[in-house]
C-alpha cells in the first residue's frame, strides 16, 4: 500500500513539474509576442497625413508614391 502511495505521489510530482515547464514555456512565448508587438508599434507610421507632409517638405513626394502609399494602406496597414 505504501509503495502505491509513493508511486502516485511521484506521478503527481512529475505532472506538476511538466505543467510548470509548459507554463514557463508559454510565458516565454507571450513575452516574445509582446516584444514583437512593441517593436512593430515603434516602427509604424501613426499619422499618415503628417508622413505625407514630411515627404512633400523633403521633396520626396510624387504621384507614384501616393499610389503606393494608398495601396499599402489598403492591403498591409490593418
């Protein structure tokens, strides 16, 4: 009987250790995702009108660029 209890306790301990490892692994993945979101947010253009004004001010704006920006906003900036 005592041997059966020890075996069950070992099984439970193994299960808890495995679950702990899985939770830590999931937490690491969440941190990676948060880092990617933060990095993406830092690199994105928040005010497209201001972006266009800056391009015009720097002499970089053109009709072709306007078309590209519009297409980009439709398909990639969700």
